[in-house]
C-alpha cells in the first residue's frame, strides 16, 4: 500500500515538473527577459511629438548600441523598443522634416522605461527647378514636386520617363520601379513596398500602398467580391499613363516628407496634367 502511494506521488511530481512554465516563459509573460548568464533586459516605450504638440507618426526610433533594434512611431506618436540590455542607451529619433534627436535613456532591469520625445521641425526649402524633356517640351510639375525631387528621398517618375516605357496600363509603370512589387491580392492588382514593411499595429502591409491622386486619397477600392481592400488598383485603372505629369513613391512612413500625408505601408502620389 505504501509503495503504491509513493509511486503515485512520484508520478504526480513528474507531471507537475513537465508542465511547469520555465523561467524564460514566465519572464516573457511579464514583459521581461533574463538570460542564463544573468543578463537582465528591459524595454523602452513612449511617444514622439513636435514643439507644437502634434503627435508624429512614422518617426524612426533606433538604438545606437544595436541598430537592429528599431521601430517606427504609430498612431498618436506611440512606440516601443524591446530586447534592450539593462543599463544606459542612446536612442535616436529621425524623420524627414524634423531635426534628428538623440536621447540618453537608462533601461531598468525587467522593467519598461518611458520616454516622451519632443523634436524640432526642420522645414526643407529649396530653390525651384524646371525639368526639360529631351524633346524640348517644358514639363511643368505640380507645386512642391520639383523641390522634393531635389532632396533625393523617394522615387520620382516624370511624364517623359513614362512615355519612354510605352506602356498602356498605369499599373505597368510600377513594374519598372525598384523597391516595389505589383502583385495580385483578393482578386485585385496592388502595388506593395518590396521592403515587406511590418507596421506598429502588426499589419504586414499585404494590401498594398496608399494612393493619392491630385491630393485626394483613393486607396479604398472594392473588388469583385464586394469587400473593401486598401490597394492601388481602383486609382491606377482609372488613369491613363498619358494623363500623368509625375509620380512620387515613398516606400514607408519614415521616407514620406512631413508636408505630405503618410502611410505606414508606403504611399504613391500621382499628379495628372
């Protein structure tokens, strides 16, 4: 009888040990991490705003100690950096249109340190330029486009370049652009950033880049099944390549100028003649 009871207790202890969560699992559930060598880890979260109090989305936040640890601010300027060793760190905030800001932060072991970053605006003012096609015809770009082209940030396509492609469909233009992909999604053709952007909200941007035509957002299209998707098809199909004066492509929110509306998944600006 005693032997059977002892055997039962041992069996219960083995089962309890097998199903007991490990220290790393318990730490992960609490938002912390402790390595076997005793190294303690923490996190940094917070928000980014400018001096006027406007919350900024699309600001790139990087740990200068390990540049692989990075993220971008989301809605309301919020952000979070995980997997930072406990101790002092330098965190840099940068985006087109703001002055880069570096903040010194001490990360506490097994805790989250909060940072409220306030950045200075940095408007870019450049001399206006006129682009002349090979044919001698002056290409009059919409206000601001030529200035943004001078920054070298983003991808730009002019009417003269489009004419040389000899394409009948606007969607074909983007097959010539490095860094973007034309794909089929939910019975629709979309243009997606080939960077495979992972947004602050966990969206893998599978539904494509936002599209703005002459300043109007047109990225909400309806496919033949009747469901809404965020894609480029509706806008692209309705515009002839011959009617386009210029195209601006920004592959993610951090690349988009502060003067333009951005999107975590990238944005395409189409300007017609």
